[in-house]
C-alpha cells in the first residue's frame, strides 16, 4: 500500500523513533510502513491519522 508517512513525519521534524513512541510501536514498524513492506492494522492507521490530524485516506492509498 502506498503512503506518504515519511513525508508527513519529516514535515513535523520527527525521527522514526519519535513517531513510533507517539503511537506506541517500534521504530522498525514505522520503517516497514514507510517502505511499503508492512500494512498497518486499522487501529494503528487511525492512531497515525489522529496524530497528524488527517484522515487515514490522506496518509494511505490502497491503489
């Protein structure tokens, strides 16, 4: 699944570890999502959207 998580994270001047701590996952999880190797659970997608104050569809594109 395509996403713009890395761009949003960098716009907020966050490291992968910083964002991971904010949404209670590991840095490796954030890295895997950004690389498109892992699709987040619905719960995590909602947490990321809430953190960035946007809709899930604004971050993730199922193609």
